[in-house]
């Protein structure tokens, strides 16, 4: 049954690609001698040309005209908690909230009304390295939407009343995160994995800084980080590039490149393998994360290898009906064990570094057994993974990639982040070609380099009674046992 399931997955790619591409193109796939089927299909999935304009101050305006009735517009910044100094921790989170508290031109109520008039949806998000504010609107409202978004990002109102309102929202988010075990573990993982480096800064900030940070500190942080070369305005959908440039230039050209304080920089962050366990017996389960250092997004080919590995390793939840018929090896082993509730695989790439690993929820009494099974599968990935596993992972990965291109909002987000990171757009056929070049030998090579005899990061929360001091040394021992 397992082999039959895998075979079905391997044959499903043409259907997946056809379904996804049919929504973007009506072109007929023609037979081209010497080309793989996937490459021929990818040839009709070439996105429209990426139009990129760089202003004199380094700010960039990028667009892709996919047509359609909607357009997504976003302002993307090289700005996140990784840029925060000790006294500025949480400033990015405050800024995200202040963007919607009003601008120098619009009060909060007026801004909200204007956004409602021109956009079907607007929101913002922050990560450790990026900040984004975006909206989905009709093509005829692009100019108004650009005007609003640029004013929100470039000219937020740092009035004390707005800062108080933002502080309330920040505290609310911090309290909400305390009820999310995965977010708690993610914070611990970065705190010890990148201790004494900027990457240990929590995305949402800390309670201590939240109570003490001032409007002047936030304003100075904004002034010293929102600079021309660190701004990208991106749009996708039914958008005219020249109209976009004309609308954005009058805002972005006024941004200077002069730093009045220390010049922010994405310095290399040292990774440290370690562990921490936070026991809270009031929680129903043991929540844990185990991770290793991985390549950053600056190494695209290596990043795709580790991204592919997340699809090979997969995920499983007790509510799934697959049980032993799951395509993922670890899921087949643990599906009948009552102690495990779920596991997932994650990959978090940053500049010059990253984290790859697994999140799991289980009964603490069997924590050692699960960790042993988990690391045995890590060994399999490093030494025994075969071409059938890799093809299955490629199908899942390609499906995920193509589905992410089905809406103007996701295309805009991908476009903005790629221009920020690489200064260019990697088209879908380029990514598909790079994925096709990965084989089992490549995965073994990369994972042996990053996994074998390396110090992992292990964090636990909840009922961690069995995760005692010696547990980490068992985990560490299993990082090199397969070649002994």
C-alpha cells in the first residue's frame, strides 16, 4: 500500500501542474523533443516580465502585470527585529501597529475610511528581517492605494496617544502568544540558538521594553532604518508599471540615504547548539522543537535542498486518516503510537544562516522513544534517502510553489521579498529547473555537511518532566551514532 501510494504521488505531477497553470494561461502544451514533461509545462507558466525601476536614492519599484480584476500592492522594508539594538527591542512591532494609527496627513479614522474605500483587504506583517504593508485593490485604485501605503510607511504619526494605542496592541499580541506553545518554542529556539546575536531578538519584542520604550526611540529607529535602498514597492495583478512608478516616485524619491546614527547592518550571527526546557505541568502535553543550523536564503540552491527536505520529511497529525498509508516515513512509524499528537517540519532561512528541524507534541513519558525515531529518520535523510523519496518531495514542493502563484497577493509578496533579497526576480521556470537538478546524492551531501556530528538546538515546553539534563546528551550522541 505504501509503495502504491508513493507511485500515485509520483504520477500526479502532470495533473497538478496542468490544474495550476490552466488558471494562468490558455496556451497549448506542445511536444518538444528532448525536454522533460515538466519543463514543457513550465514553458507556458512563464510569468509576465518583471518590470523593475530603481530611483536615484536606491528605492525600487517592481511590478508584474498578470491581468485580472484585482491588484495587490505592497511596501517591503529591510526592517525587522534583527536590526534592533537592546534599547530598541520591539520597535519594529510598534511600527507595524503605528502604520495603522494614522499619518502626518491622515488621522486614524480618516486613514481607515480611505483604506476601506480603495482596498478590499489591507494588512501588515513583520519577521526577523522584513516588514511589509500591503493591500488588494481594483486596478483603477492603484494610485490612491500607493499614496496611502507610502504615507503609512514613510510618515507615521509618532504622537504619544498613538504610541499608547500601539503599546496596548503590542501587549495584547504578547499575551496571545503566551497561549501558543509553538510561538513560545520558536522564541526559545532563537534565544539559545543565536544567543548574544541580533537574531535572538523576539519578533514581537519583550514585556520589559514594551513598557519602557518611548515615542522618540521608535521615531529614531524609523528614521535610521527606513532608507531608499531598503525599500521596495511591489505590485502584481492588473497593474500598469508606468502608472505605478509615477504614483510611487513622488513619495519614495524624498527618502534620503543619510544615517544620523550607527548604520544598521545584517551582521553574521553565530549559531550555538544548546538546550532549554520550560516545565509547565498545567499544559496537557510536552511540546518540543529540535533543529540544526542550515543555509541562509543567500545560498539559493542550498536553500532549495533544505526546502525540499521539509516536503520529504513531511508532517502528520492525529486527526489525519492516513495512518500507516502516509507517504512520509516517520508518519508511518508513529501513526499507531498513541503518545504522539502531531509533528511538523520547518525551515527558517535568514541571511547567512538558518534553522531546519521538527516541531512535535507528545506525551512526555515517551519523549525519548519519539526523539530516537525522529533522529533515525534524520540519519535516513543523510545517508539512505533514495530517488523515489526525492521525486515525491519534488512533486509536493512544485505543487506548493505553483499554488502560491494563484493570487495577486501571494505573487506580490514573493516579488517584494525576492527584490529585497536578491535584487532580481527568480521566475517559476528557473526555480522548477533548480528543483529538478536536486537528486538523492545532493541531499545526502548537504545534510551530512550540516547534520552529522553537529550540535542541535533542543527546546521543550509544557510537561517536560522526562526532558532532564541528560536528555540533551542522548540527543547529541545520536547526531553521530550512524557512522560509528
